[in-house]
């Protein structure tokens, strides 16, 4: 089975210049635990609800002024649509990640 057969295609993105409050609101409205961060038609990072809680709120950062880029994970691992699901699952296990964006 290929990634294209199991992937989610309608993905919500956020900007690295969005505030944490804006990102959290999108997550709450769409019941998401993470958002890919995109800039200039390129994925530049990921932000999770845990990033917001641990890297910002726990450190006393203001969610109305702190930008996504300040707490996002900028190391983006991804797979390709034509890649086998088993290969992607192995990569996810090895890297200890739960979500893997796909590129065409």
C-alpha cells in the first residue's frame, strides 16, 4: 500500500508569523493536535499542542504575542506519496514521531 492511499489531503496550515493564540484557536476549532507551518509555498515546521504548552505556556510566554516560529519544531521529516506505508512506518518508529507529512 502507498502513502497516497492513506494520507489526509485537506490539511490545515498555519503561518510562522501567526500568534500561538491563533494557532491554538485553529487547533481547537478543527480538533487537531498539530499544525504544519507553511511559508512561501514551503513547509518550514510543525507546531503541536504540546509545543504550545511546554515551550510557551509553561515558560510564561504570552500566547497573544508569541509567534509560532518561536516555539515550533523546525526539523521537518516527510515521506513521498508513492512511498510504501511500511517504509514510512519504519521511519516513524525509528525517529519516534507520530505524524509524517507527505510531498508529491
